[in-house]
């Protein structure tokens, strides 16, 4: 990538607190090999992406996808620039909203701190990438440095929601 970035934000007012972490990548090219399954005729009688509606045909010369057929007559599935996409993104990696009870209430309960919070991880991603997730994680299939940036059937990063209580005696 051209650069990676992260921003931490923390705000507190009275008993409420909010913290957020935004992380992103700019200028990263990814090889979206999943398009071989969604946009190409590699597997007959399977579902396709709606992107195939803009495939090449004589009346659609400015198409974004090569000509489609039930075969691959022109080696469309071989490595080419059609599979390369901008993988830039910004993701809300973490958001936490909390509320701490006042000292008067906490003292009556025999505690020194009582805080409730709601937290979410990987809540949303801003990107123009057509694949499932532009933040490609490590692969399980014995990949090496030559396959970094290749999106080939990787699961997207999961969103996680947590509710918690912080107690201090």
C-alpha cells in the first residue's frame, strides 16, 4: 500500500465514555481471484454476480467484464488485470460506549467502580473493493509471500458485539 493509518478517538462526559479506533489502508492493489467463481463461466449452472450483466457483447462495447459463454474460449480466467482491484479501505475496528455509575451509588453498593459497556469490533468498512473483505488475513492453505494480496476464498473478518460490566471492589 501507499500508506496505512489508524486513528484513536476518546471522549468522556459526565459518566459516559466513548472510544473508537479506525484503521485503514490506501493505495493497495489486490488480486480478486474470487471473480473466477462469480464472474466467469468456470463452473456451469452456478450463481453469478450481478456484475455479469455488464459483460461484453456487440451492443455493450464499454463493458467491465469480458465476453461470457458456457466455456472459456479466450483464456479469460488466466491471470490478467481484470482481477486486480484497488483494495483501499477504512474500517471501524473498535467502538466502545460505556457508562460509569456515580461515586454515591457505587459507594452504597460497597464498590469502588461499576461501569457498563457495549463494544463492537469490525462494525463497518468503507471501500470500493468488489470482494468480500479488502483486509485479507493470513491464509490456511500453506501460502507464502508470493500470495500476499491474493483474495482466493478467504472468509471476511467477523463483526463482534460484546456487553460487559467492570467491577472493582
